[in-house]
């Protein structure tokens, strides 16, 4: 009788643990929508990490450089990395370039201080190290 009771308790504890993990993982879906070009680094990043993706189509691309001055940049030999962002995060346009240099990446802590709802990422960005959301 004791063995059966121990097995029942072990099964209940295991079920509770599985339910806790499933609920924690299911609630972690990113809330950010990434607007990007298909076959870009941003597209691969969004797909790999479960972000909602909106593919940019059409003859008129978004005005990527409209938020240019809201970013702090770090120079690399390939171009500029975005180091931080000082806007509100509702709708973010990652610039294609700043002061004539191409923006090629987004560093790990670039969006730590803001929750990004929608972000537009140009084709020039080939490295994304941060987490949006």
C-alpha cells in the first residue's frame, strides 16, 4: 500500500512540474512584431525566436532613417552597431545609415530600457544580439 501511495504522489508531483513548465514557456511568446524583408538576417532572427513577422513588400520602403537620432551607435569595421535606444518603443525604425555609415547590427542591450511593440529592420542589419519586448 505504501508503494502505491508513493507512486501516486510521485506522479502528481511530476504532472505539476510539467504543467508549470508548459505554462511558463507558453506565456513567453514575444509581443513584438518585427517588420523586415524576407531572406534577411532580421527575418531569420524573428522566425528562430518566435516573434510575429510582417514582411515588407512594395515599391515604397518604410522611412527607416526617421528615428536616426534616437539611437546611440558604436563603430565597428563593418559599420555601426546600435548600442542603445532612447525613444518610446511603440514603433521603432532602425536606420539604414547614420552620418554616412551603414547600420549593420543591434547590440545585446540596445533595447533593455524600453518595451518595443513594432520594429522595422532594414536589410543592412545582419547581426541582432538583443531581445525585443
